[in-house]
C-alpha cells in the first residue's frame, strides 16, 4: 500500500521541479519588472491636487487625472523637440553602426585575414567600456582646450571645429554610440557567419564566384535574421538614449536638460518633482518603442516569408 504512494510522490515531485526552478526568476520578474511598470502606469493616471496654500496636513492629495498627463506630454513642445532630436540621432547611428558591424564581420570571416582573434577583440573591446566612461573620454577629446586633436589642428594652422554645439553635436554623440556599439553587433553577425556550412562556400568557389560575390550573394542574405536582430536592438537603444547627452551636458551649453525623451522623464521626475507627468511620458515612450518594434518585426517577417516563397 505504501509503494504506490511513494510513486505518486516521486511523480509529483518530478512534475513540480520545473516550476520550482522557475519560481525565483518569476518572483524577481514580478518584483522588479512587472510591479514597477504597473505602478508607473497607475501614477500616469493621477496627479497632485493642492488645496489653498498647500500647507498643513491634507493640503496635497493624489487625485484621478484621467488622460490629462498624457495629453500634456503629447502636446509639450519639449517632448516633441526631443523626439525629433532622437530621430535625427538615430538616422546617423543605426545605418553607420550596422554597416561597420557587417563590414568587420565579413572581413573577419574572410580566409585571407590575419590576426583574427586580436582584431575581433580590438573591435569588441569598446563595448566593454561603460557608456558613461566612454562619453566622458570622448567629451574631453571634443573640448578645444584639452583635446589633442584640436592641438594638432591648431599647430597645422587648420580650423578647429566645435563639435559640442549645433549640427556637429549630433555627429559627436553618434560617434560615441557607434564606437561603443559596433563591436557587439559585429560579434552577433560574425557568430552567424561562422555557423554557415562550409559546403556552400566551396560550391560557390567551384562555380567561379569571387570573395566579394560570395559575401554579397550568399553571406549577407543568409545572415539576414542576425541583421534584423541587431537592427531592432539598435533602434531600441536609440530611442532610449540617455547616457551620452546627460554626460556631455556639463561640458557644453548646447545640450538642454530635455535633449532626449528619457532626459525629459528624468528632469520631470527628479528636478521638477512631477512624478506623475514623468510616468506618463515614460509610458508613451515605452508604447512607441513597442509599436515600432512590432511593426518592424511584421515587415521583416513578411519580406522573409515572401523571399522563402519565391
């Protein structure tokens, strides 16, 4: 009579084991991801109402605001200006970074390349540098008074460009992002290239294809999923740009406190003390990121399906 009970207990334990392993991750997900998101959404639908002079107990209370915070955020010219700045920043960063990552991955995958391990490490190494430190390093390289590049230009009698103001500021910040993110994207694409079967290359060489033709007609189409993945990562990182402009801001007057949407969220929450407006702006930014990613995924999946059908 006891043997079946033990069997039932063992069977129940085996079935429950996966849930036990998932439990710590699920608890952390709920505590540090789901609950903060839910709390931010709740805050975005409320506001602080001040009675009288705002002094004394009960003078300030949290009341329902509906869509008021969202309407204010969407009609705020600073939010619109920040979104346009990020759009211009992304137009520079994403194509250049992915183009260089693809080029480096193709070069490293070539049979003629030498010191492949050293080159791969050298290209990837900037990604290991924290974004704030990278922004500080490049910021001092941009400053005319301390930059060795400006010193050399001055010695040669050449004009010294001001990279910390106006249009060149976009190029200066885009350079930091490209320098730091190219290595990661290169590793993703290079790993996909190394996983391709060697028989495909051998057949192409027997047909008389050159290295350039193999790269253009075989390698790039076959690593298209990796290119799409790195493109999504780059777009999301661009929409969430915060470290570069925030770190460079003390070095120049050309970067306002609301240069990017995330900077506006930080400024509203911790400088202006309006956590409810900041929550609404953050939710709008998160929804925009989700919608854009979903739309790009649908377009990419449709083109991939059409290409496979042909």
